[in-house]
C-alpha cells in the first residue's frame, strides 16, 4: 500500500511536469516528500486502529470483502496523492507564468474533491465498504481542505482567518477526545442540514482561491464571507456534543 501511494505521487508529479514549464523546485519536492511521510504515518495509524471511527463501527476493515485495501480504498489513496503534490505549492507559491500551469493547483484540488464521490460509489457498487476505508476517506477530505487552504493563504488569495476553517475539524475531534479522556460527557452529534452545504461552500472557496480567476481580491473576500457561517456551524456542533445546548 505504501509503495502504491508513493507511485501515485510520482505519477502525479510527472503529469505536473507536462503542464508546468517551470517544473517543481527542490523546495517543492522537499515539501511533497515531507507530506508523503506524514500521510503514510496517518494511513498506518488508521490501518492499525481498524478505522475505529466509522459509520459502521461494529465492522472490522475486512468484514465486507475479506481484504483490507479495496479498489475503493485505492481511489481514496489516489486522491491523497493529489493532495500531497498540491502541498508542494506551499513552498513555491501559485504558478504565475502563462499557459495552463497556473491551473495545476486547482486541478489537483478538484481531483481530490471530485473523486470523493467516486470512492464511495465504488465501495457501494462492489460491496466493499470497510471501516478503514470510511475513516481514510474522511481524513483525506479534511487534509485536502487543510492543504488547499494553506496554499491559498500563503499566496494571499484567502484571508488568514480561513486557517480556522482548515483546522476546525481537527480541533473538533481533538476536543471530543480531550473530553473523553477527562471523563466528561460527549453527546452524539445531532443532524444538521447546514453541515454538508457549508462544507461544499468551503471547498468552492478554496477551489476558486487556487485558480487564476476570478482573481485574488474576489477569492479573498469570498473566503472571508464563507468562513463566518462555517465556523459558526462548527461552534454550534461543539456546543451540541459538549452538552451545552438544551434539547427539546
């Protein structure tokens, strides 16, 4: 699995060479290598845990098909490869030369987001849903938002406050674990019809911030407008799971 992930990253880098005349610098490749290591550590931690946080917690990673790494999981790993290469632009900034090179960061982010629907569909179609795959899918989603946001913030196309959106999910999960460790109550996250639309809106804001159009000024203010409701919704969810909201 590790070798496959590295091979996908290398393949993505080779494809990037075709559309980006300047090519990746040493700083770019060094950043990519660092994120590859971090991603592999994350994958093996999740694999070792068996995807304990899942829509189907009673299942082990092998319950559905007898194998831990399914075709759907490989699609998720391919998405992670796109995120890894996108991280390289943290070191170099967004491309500014003419041609299709400046569209490469947005294309990488779009691949990571669009194929989010593909891995789930493949898992259901092949009856290969696993707890490990479900957890990995969620983590890649969060990592894509984090990396895309950091790239855009570093380039000045998203406001600094958007970093709170990028790390909100990690802080939320850490907060729940901290309450559990301290022996405090953690309530079930209630249904919220705004959660998915706001998550999609955050993805759109990051995607636009990584494209040459509509321009830094528009994407900056759009990011600011999107950050407010997204963070407010996270705060509402935190109040709910920490038992601070009255229930009818």
